[in-house]
């Protein structure tokens, strides 16, 4: 089974990307997405070099879980908020087999 991770970069003006992320959190929409079957991660991050961009890291246990999410009513809420804050997006998609960190990589990770 392959885990799917989407890095979604939301960019706006006048702090709108951060306002979008704040409303996603305060409205409970982000929490509802985190509670969806198959969601592994749904977290927003603020760019240190571009304060007008917010990164969402959104991970799912498999493509089927992501497809169910995309068909959910929450997608309408997300799309409405993106329009409200006039955001533009860039997406990166990563697929990963569920493997442990290699010994070579582990030597660089401080836990």
C-alpha cells in the first residue's frame, strides 16, 4: 500500500493565505478532515521566506481514502474559502511505500 502526501502551497496577498488557514482551523473544517478515515496528516505551515504563502501537508493512507475525501462535502467548504481569500495554489504529490527510515538516513535524524 502506498501512502499519498500532497504538499499544497496556498498563496495570496495581505495575509490572506494565513487567514484561510486560520479559518480552516477555527471553523473545525481542518479537524473534521483529520478525523476522516484514512487521513494521516493535515497540517498548515507558514513560509519563513514568503509570508504570503502557507504550506499544507496532507497525507492519506491510500488513493481510495484521498478519493473519498475529494468527494466529500468538505471540498465545497475548502473551495469556497479559497475563493473568499482569492488564493492561488501549487501542488506537489508524493507516493511512498510504508517503509521504515533506512539506517543511512537514520544517522542524520535526531529524535
